[in-house]
């Protein structure tokens, strides 16, 4: 198999693993926030705000990992 194909395959696998991890992380974050909101409904607004900030940070890491995978594939392919 061509080294260029291996570079793109590894980039695809890296992004796939990243997306799986991000999905799991955001799912656990949302589950914990919903449980906390059901236990203390008076703090639901603060919990929601904290959850959104956490989800945005997780998405930022996912975007960074995706960019790094693509950059490594382009560097190794060329």
C-alpha cells in the first residue's frame, strides 16, 4: 500500500477515535448536568451554563485534534 494512503488512513482513524471520545464525553457531561438539574432545579441555569462551557471546551479539543490529524496526513503525503 502506498505511504500516502497510510497517511490518509491514519488521519481518518485519528479523527474517528477523536469523535468517539468527544461523543462519549459530551454524553456523560449532559447526563451529569441533567441529573444535577433534577436534584436541584433551582440551580438549573447555573448548571446549564457550566455544561455549555464544558461542551464548548470539549468541542475545541476535538477540532484541534482533527486539524492536527489532517496536517500530519498532508505533511506525510507530500
